[in-house]
């Protein structure tokens, strides 16, 4: 069974949109209970694509959507130690000085077959070895597109909307890069499960072959 970790503000396991939580860890607090809602919404979006996976909440945001690089590195180390198949990071930093800190963890994740998924325009999402994600408003909820990014890398573009909210106009629903990353994590998990948890190289090849055509 695919194991998915969501590094975020934790999760509220009693929320009606959460199908189930196998466990987790609080990096910045004693538990992984979400008091902000962001991590819960992100996990719910991923679960729509991969409902049969096991989910783990890794809490790095406590009272605000802010953390420090030390906490984030500890969170990455935990997901690698636990051999997660997909790790969702709907977060990032623009501080290029942190690249050298992320680098050994990105390599360890690659070596362990852990797929890190994060926004392409921030660290660690812009680093080689990470599944970098961008937002494409033209993408449907269950599709993604693959495009060239930089350094001959491929980036994955997905919808920035989670589940539809009955009675709420689409433009007023939750949206943005956090949910593009979440949607792509779910789609990556879906493909990885279908292929029987292949190597990251085989996973990338499969994703390149099954993306929606670029308009």
C-alpha cells in the first residue's frame, strides 16, 4: 500500500473530508492535530486521488503558516526514515541559501525511493530530484501537464482547486499552488500504486507518458 506523508499544519482526523489517518508526528508540537486547517484541506485534496493509500501527518506549522528550516529538515528526515512513497510539501522558501541544507535530504530521499513533491518556484521544489509542481488553471481536477522548466528539467502542472464546494462559486473556493501540489501528489501516488511502487526514474517516465496534451 502506498504511504503518503503531508508535511504541513497537521490534520484534523475528525474532519468529514478526511477519510482516515494512519499516524504522524509533531515536529513543532507534541502532536499532529491541525488547528489551522491548511494541512487538513491539503490532505483531503490528495485523498480524493488516492483514497486507498495510508496517510501520515507531519506537523511543522503550529499557530501560523510559518516554520523554520530546522523543523522542515527534521520533517524530511522523518519521512525518509519511515520510507514514505510520496511526500507532499505544499510549502517552500525563496531563500537560496537553504539549498545547501536541503541537498543531502533530497539525495537521501532519491536514494530511498521517496518522491518529494513541492512547488517548482521555491526550494526545495526547484531542486533536481524533487517533483516540482506549477499551477495550470486550464487543467481539470484529475489531469496534469508536463512541461520543460529549467536545466532541462520537467515540471508538473496541475489544477489549483481542491474538491468543489456545493453552493460556493469556484472562484471563492480554496485555491492556489498549495492545492496544485496536493493534486499532483495525489496523481503521482495514483500512478505509483498502479505500477506497483516503481523506481523514481520509472515513475517519472510513466508520468511523462500519461500527462494531458499541452493546448
